[in-house]
C-alpha cells in the first residue's frame, strides 16, 4: 500500500474532452503525467504514463462511474452513469463496478489501485447499499487498497455527500472535492463531516479555473467549448481584484499563487492531498504546462500559513 503524497497529478486528459486551453499532444501529455520523485501520486484511468515504472514508486488513484462501455455519449452531458436504469438494474451494479475496475487496471498495467473513487455519482450512487457493498468488495478482494467518492461539480452535492458519510462513512477512506481560496463552498461545508468519519480529502480545482497560475486575465482567450465558460459573470475580473490582496501573503511566505492556494487547502485538517487542473492556455504568452507541473512539485509539505491568514483568504472567497 503506497501512501498518497500531499500533491497529485491530474490533467483532465490534457484539454481533450473539456476543451481546457490547448489540446496537448499524446507524447507531451504522457511525459507531463509521468510520476517521478517530484510528484509521485497520479489520478488517472489510463496508465500509459506509468508504463515501465516500479509500481512501488508511485501512488495510483483510479475512478469509475460513467459507463462508456455500454452507454452512449449524450452530447455535453457525457456518458451516463452505470446506475442509469436504462442500462441495468441494481442486480447489475456490482458486476459493472468490477468489470470497469478490472478494465481500468488492465489499461494501467497493474493489479491494484492505491485508491479507487466512485466518480460523479447520481442519487443511486450516493445512497445504494448495493453500490457501496460492491465498492467495499473491490477493496476486500485487493483490486484497491482504499475506496472513496468524488462528487461532481454541482453545488447540490453537499447534502448528498453528508448523507453518504452518515450511511457509509465506515467504508469510505477518501473523498475528492472542489476546494480553493476563491471557492470555499460547497466543498468546505463537508470537511468537518469528512474529518469526523476519518475520511481524507483530495482537493481538486485548487487553481480556480487557472487563475492561480497567474496566466488567466481579463480578455482571456477560451476555446469555443472550454469547460470554464460555464462560470457566470465577470469571474476573471473579480478574481484579479482578489489576487492583489493575496500576493502580499504569498510573498511573505515565499510561495507562488498556486502554492498559496495549495497551502490554504492543506491547512484544513481533512485535506491531505491537492490536485490542480494542469492547463496549457491558448496563446504565445501562456506559461508552459511543464512549468506548472514544476510549480506544483515545489509546493512545500509543511504548512506556512497562520490561522489568521487562512481566515483572511477564506473571507476573500466568501
């Protein structure tokens, strides 16, 4: 069993499916996601980037949930969840989870995940004994050392997650939640419950749509289907105002803006790992995605922010 590090790699397929920035070429993406001494935890369902590596040298986080084996893509909605009644009933849920996990492990060229997440569940996924019995069975059978849940981005996930923790908290090891200083909610609302159930948290989207990389500014060029276009109003302009208050805190502790966001996340007791979205923005002046990995890799493990600074940053995002 390999422990997850305080930082993790995850690139949302290099912009291919959510149109984040420039689409990254296959070889470059594999190099970007290849774990090493700098970043030894990777979140993926496809293991080409880990080919040939000593399995004990990195922690592998997988995810299952959307059925792209039997389901058909439904435009922007993506593939249906495996619990969709059009695909199968509860009697087929355990078989699907095992099948999807084994297929993902085969793609990754390994026999186990260090952590397996149920990704973006629907109401059935949050509440079903059948589903969580099946997830626990995967752990018991050695396909995953730990299991957890990764809610989707909808603001309504908080109550669903709290209910899942109350019902199945004794079975869960981890949760992956959206959390950063400019988006303390809704993820922060679930942190106390995670801590109470001894569920550790991976904080994702800590970059706030790329803002904390400091190369997203007013007038930014987005691809036509960039997933960030769903953000309402002048969110970049508002973020720029907040960043001016943030920069002195980062400088005080010799941190970049991204590292400051990571430190803020890690200052919450339940959060033990952070995973930003690595984005190669459009345009000649954009930072390279490799420089963003290096910035993440240099994030200090020890906490540098004071409780007062954590509260100050949270107030900016509230």
